[in-house]
């Protein structure tokens, strides 16, 4: 009997929280830009009873994604795909954000959509930042959703972006639109695909921010949102587990904000001051 395979791209805290919940008895393929990072995650998962293998993968490289698909399918039938990889506005320039977060995610969805097992499922980690972009013209929505992947980075309105935050927001909006488009294709295999848009979630990177030079801004943001606290990777994992389980089979092509009400406060509450800087 063929082994079932779960694929995780981006072996950080959120991705690990999700993959642990959906991979009992399955082989986990851990893909990360840093092979060392993937191997560290594999060691933790193996010590918890999971079977793992690792591969280096640059999400923004189509060649790496095709190599990952080949590697994963060699282990068995791919039933679960989780993409938690990406770069942030403070980590990379505009072109790199668009290459990895926008183009790379789109290629990943397209290529795994060709091999996902009957009844499989996928979750893409997007961001609350995509919800801070105003409503786009319909032609831009359509272009982000349906443009052939090899032509995405040539879209004229993307070439006009010169700010890393704007590049990140467009990338995350694109993730949500691309998930909607791909849901119509994945559905032909009776497979579901959804995105999750987290807010401030405590990961090692976020913890550094909360104790670094920009901590006051983060703490003020947390204080101004309804939950008045940051979230945890396990809370994102619980939501993803539901979406990828038998209970979530009627949900596909959807995006779920999990941000403690931060986006609501950004548009209509105490965090409206952020609009001036965004």
C-alpha cells in the first residue's frame, strides 16, 4: 500500500504546528530554503514519532519546486500540502518579495495541483497584510488570480511597486486570489485548498521584534486590537487541522483571518492610525 505523504514548505513554528496535526502515520517531507532548518525540524518531529525526510527548496525557484514535487511523489501519494514559507517586508527587497511570496506560491499551487491525491487538501499561510490593501480593480484581481505563472511578474501594476510593504501586501492578496482560482482546478481531484491569514503570531522572529527596537509599535498594535494579545502557532494549527480534516470538506477557495481582530481594528477601531503609515 502506497505511503501517504504530507509536504511542508517552510519549516518554521506555524508550519510545524500544522503538519503535526495532519500527519500521523504519514511520511512528512520538510522543504526549506535552509536545509539545516529543515533538518532541525525533522529531528524534533522524529523525536515525536513522525517519519520525515528533508530537501532544500527556494520557494521562488520553479526548478526547486519541480524538484520538490518529484521528491515528494517518490515517497508516496501526496495527500497534504502546507506552504508556510516566505519573506517579510523587513527581510527582502521588492523584487525578492514578489519572486518568493507571489510568484513562488503560485507555482507551488499549480504544480502540486497536478499531483495531489484524490481527496487531498492544502493550506497556504498568507497574512493579515493582504487585508490592509484597499479593494483592487477587478482587472487586477483577475490578473493576479489567473495570469499564467511564468507571466505573473511581468504584470505592469506589479512593476510599479517600489515599497517593500506594498509588495508584501500585493503578494498576500495574490495568494488569496490564487487559492480561489486553484480551488476550481484542485476540485477536479476532489481536493480542497484554502488560505489562512494570521496576524501577530508568536514565533522566534516575532519574539525578536517584540524585544527589539520596534517593540513599542508592536505592543501598541497588540493593545489596540480586540484580543489584546498575540496569537500562537497552535491556534493557527487548530484552524488548519479543521480545514484539512473530513469536517472541512465543504470549504475550498476560502481565506480565514486569524488575527485577534487586528484587521477589524485597523479599518474601524483603535488601529486606524496605522493607515497613515501603510
